[in-house]
C-alpha cells in the first residue's frame, strides 16, 4: 500500500508551530515511507478564510523546505463534488433534510438544559417526508445508526470507543448550501486516497462523526494519529490568534529554517537522546511510534540553542551573504566601515539569531543610541568621564593601530586609574556601541578605526555633559 498523507490547514490565521508540527510529521511520514504528501486548503468557512492566510501557508512551507507532491487543492473549488454526494445520500435515505427553524432548535435546547439532558438534535425530521417539497430553508443531516458503538484505533492512544447515542444527526450541509467541515474532510480524504491522517488532538471528537460519514459513503477508514497539544510555559494551549507564534515571525527574527524544523520535530517526538537532526536524518528516522502522548511545552531557550548551533555551521560565505542582504535592505553603506569579511570573525559562534548578528553589525555603521539602554546612566556619568577622556587622549596619540597596542593601552590605563577591566570595558562599550552585550571591546575598537572611535567618545562625553 502506498502511504499518502496530507496537510489540511484552514486559512483562517497565520500558521503557527502547532500547525507546522502536524505538517512536518505528515510530510516526514510520507517521505520516510516513500509515499506521497498532499497539500489541501480547507477554505469552506468563507467568512474567516482570507487570501493572505493562503499565501502565508505556501510561503511558510516553502521557507521550511516542506515540499508537497500534489495540490494545493482548494475545498472551495470542490463544492459540486460534495453536493453530488450529498444528493446521492439523500436519495439513498442516508441523509435527510431538516426544516426545523432556529427558534425551534433553540427551544428544544432550552428544554434539554432544564431537564439536564445531553444537548442534541431531537430527530424530528428524521422520518418526516411531508415537508420535502416546500420552499422552506433546510439543512441536511446525516442519519446516524441508533444504539451502536463506533470504534477506531488511534496510533498513539489505542482503541477509542464512542457511543452513537452521544451523537445526534449532525448537519452535513448548512442552510446556505455549503457542506460542513467534517463532510468535506471525509470526501477529500477519500478522493485523495489518504491512508494516514496525522492531526491535532483537538480533532479527536470529530473523528467518530467523520467515521459515520465514511461508513455512509462506503469509503475506507484511514489510520488516525492525534498528536498531543503544545502549550506555552504557563500551560496554556497555543492559539492561531497569537501572531507572535506565527512561523514567519521566526524568520523575521533571524531563525534558520532547519533550526526551527529541528525544534518543532522534537516537540513531541524523540529518537534515543539525539537532539540534532539534519533533514536527511529526519526523513530517515521519523516514525509514529516515538510520538509522545503528553503535551509539549514551548521552550525558546532550546530553539535559541539549536539556532546558535546551526548558525555556527553556516559557511563564512553564507553568513556574509546574509549580512550583505540585511545591509542592502536597510540602506547601510558597507563601504562606510570595516569589511564584512573582518566582522565575521568576531560574530562567529556568539549569536543566537541572525538578527542579533545584524544588530551587532549595525554598530559599525550607525551612531550609538544612548536613550535605549537602562545601563547607560550607570556608566556614562560624571564619575566615568575621566575614563573616556584618558582613552580618547591616548587613542588620538596612537601612531600604530594594532590590536596589541590597544590591549597595552587598556593595561596602562587600568593601572593608572586603579579601576577594574569591567568598569573600563563597559564604559567604552556603551559609549561606542550603546549596547551592553557585544564581542570584546578591544576587537571592536580595532575594527572600527581611530576616527570613528574618537567621534563616538566625543558623543558620549557630550551626552554626559548634557545629562548631569
Ligand atoms: N482544517 C483543519 C484545521 O485546520 C484540519 C483538518 C484535519 O487535519 O483533518 O485544523
Ligand atoms: Zn428538523
């Protein structure tokens, strides 16, 4: 049997880590088994589906290098297919028209609440043929077999049993003529010959409904794997509405696709105690059996660790290309400072994200901003003025611009002023860069060159003068 999986997002929000995790698992499962992976856009909720979210789905998958073999299919283009099947089901008596008004359904519901009964449709139209030729609006409901159980086996959770009496004859086509989500999913999975459905745990309750539809149309039941939820640090389930978790936000913030994939893979799946997986290893090692049944917690530190690792693996030329692109995009003239080639040495292996690297790179081309840092007033003050003045004087008089010479200068001044390296370095660092975390300040001074350094020290001295 050829394995066929799918990723079936609804374009009602930006793809987040939870969505991509099911995409990744479905994709890897297909790749591992030499199967096929389908992309399907579930956009029958016309109110909430938006073009920008469709674009976001495609862009995100492409950025992460998750490729699909077929699709994207759009449910909005398959309405005729769904409706043809519904008409056949009506004809066969597997579904029926329900003419109950909203008010009537609401009354029924209130009665059930008062009687402490389970809220469900009372089946009034199930056997009522009288109304079938009127012009009244109607929905179409599935006729669920009475007094039976339905069972399915979930790869992770084993056998799951549902009592049919818990379900009502649910709607498969709304008054507006659009088939409902559960119906479209089943028809699509059938037409696309999906063998394995891997999706979020939040869909478990839809599964018995979908199996009833599958049985009514005589399709095969796919193998279900419902993966556990992901929560934030506080244990709250992550949601589509939280834009900060949108995958492309991670791209904007300087994460590499492979680091993110690696991180997402490990949120709920493990292989021995292996932490780092190349794409090829993921495709080779992935299986459903090692998925975790308990929920997974987002951990940005872990992601940063992985990203730092993958950044340290980038070739010099790749890294420099990233920096060049960044500078171009931000109109930074790289001729107006050290060569990117030289910068590479001091950034290499010290940053978590490309953005951190970019920001560090900026210090060589832009004026320091003293208003953005709480530490500034602890260092750029009247007490430390003398440190800046003495460095300025000595640097101006320096004839040979070398790293050794700058290091000697530091030693000399520390002795003379009887201050710690930390005080001197931090004062200079904040004066020259406006930042508290940078590569070693002696390296920065050397690379930045005399003229710029003197300029920044003057700015810092002025800042102190006007901020007393
Ligand atoms: N469209 C559904 C969603 O976005 C997924 C349906 C499925 O995987 O069966 O949650
Ligand atoms: Zn009815």
